[in-house]
């Protein structure tokens, strides 16, 4: 059955949608709205309909129409600051999500809103228990939205991630995923995702190693990793194929990088001349294990990671890696959230940002990245 909004005239639907965006902070005082032509294309409406909707906004005191310049927001602050929850069970114990959260808070769009970190979980609770407890807290508090970094490295991660997103959906709380999907490939889910372009990252670092002369490039990741690691491995395979090299299954391993026996088997059975670790955390531990086995880096095996964590340049052999644009990821995540809170009728989106290659000694290129 049609809803009241569906039965409303088209110009009123457009006006209501734009008003929600203004009041949510998506459009801020002084911002120029898209042109009437652009709005017409977005809403599938005529210029007459768009013009009437914008005039209604002007009569409501929300915008100013300036001849020859366009339409500008003049509304005051949103009616009541919004509160967004961070559902990141490992927050405070990781090096990637903290700067992403800082990017959310540093965004100009965040000035009138608040981030809720949650807390109060039972001492000694597992990551899974903490994640579910935070979800219940946020539902009880009726937050305006939740930024969720799905659980990984857990046999129960798929079911728990689905349980969390279903609970938030049932409560009518918008969800923006950080870094990875809540369900494994090839499924996608229905929530917006903001993060690094992991596939491109895997491709770019592998291409760099190949450009240095490596021909047996391996990939190392942890068991039960998130979908982001699968995407990095897919980019690794694509770079090999682009170089005309067959992807040898023996070269791609999911293992504990601190296990000397597992790393020794990789070296003896696959004979890699370069290794791409799924992330810097894995690369750092793999580096120490390789050195402990008497394997010289980069003399015997070139090594690279992804993320550019703060310690990447301080390892015994400074690590070549791909830097995540964490501040920009945070800002993009908040913009996506405000779109959802504002009621924007958008399809599910992946907002994927590109990283920057940082070349250091571990890859054998003989140079370090410049400071900063």
C-alpha cells in the first residue's frame, strides 16, 4: 500500500528530501545546492517541479536564491545534535581504526554532532561479547547511526556480524560499514561501505614488487580474515596475471606469521623471492620470523605490507607498504552517514579511496620514503 509520502505531490517529496539533508547537516549554512538541472536528474523530476520545491524551501527560510549564482543554504544549525556510535570492538588496540575515527571527528560536518564510544562491558568479555553488548547499548539509546567495523579472526564472525546488522536494521538505526563488508564475498549486504580500495592496494604493491624483478611473489594473510584481505589477495592475483605470470597456489598462504615452522614450509615449498603480507601487522611479525630463520630481507626475500602503520618505518628493516588515507576515510564515512540520516534515496554504495605507495628498504628498492 502506498505510504503518505508516496501519495504526496512530487514537488513536496523533493522539498522534504532536501529539507532533511539540510537539517541533518549534509548541506551546511553557506553551501550551494546543486543546480535545478542536477536536482532534476537526481529526482527524475521536471525543472518546474524542482523550482517549486526550492521556492518552498526559500519560503521556509532554509535557503536563499541568488540570481545568477544559485541556491544557498541559510538554515541555522540542525535541530538537535545527532549522536553516532562506534561499534569497533578492537578500538584502542588497533592502529588503523583510531585515525579513521579521528578523521570522522575532524570533519567539518562533525562540528554539531557527537560520537559515542560505548563501554561498560563485563571485564574479561570476549571481542564477540563486547561487540554484541555495544550493539544492544546503541539500540537502547536510539542513536542516530552506527559506524560498524565487522568482526574478523573469529569462527563465528559471519553469524555475529549478521546478527548485529539485523538488530540495528530492526531498530531503524542507519549503519555505515568501515573497511569491510559484514558478509563474505561474493555476498555484499545492504549497507554503505567506506574504506580503502583493497583490491587496488593488493594490485599496486604486487606490481611494485614485480617491477623490481621479483617473479615468485607470495601472499601471506591470517586465517579467518575479513573480506578486505580476500580483496587484497584478489588484487595480488590480478597483478600476477597482468604480468603474464601464473598464480601458483603454493605461494598464497593463510598462516600464523609468528610460527617459524609454517614460515619455513612456505620458504622451502614455494621458494618465493618476494612476499606481500595482507597488512603491516602481519608483515612486521613475518619480518621477525624471517630474520630469525636466517632469511635476509630484502637480500633473500623482498617484503611489503599494506596500511603504513606508525611503526612500519621503525622495524629492523623499514617496511615498504601502501598508506591508507585514514583521515579522508573518516570524513567520507561521516558524509555517507549524514546522507542516510537525511533520508537520501540512494542505492547501497561502496566509497573506496586510493592509497599511496611508501617505498622503504624491505622491498630492495634501496630508498626510504621522505619524512611524513
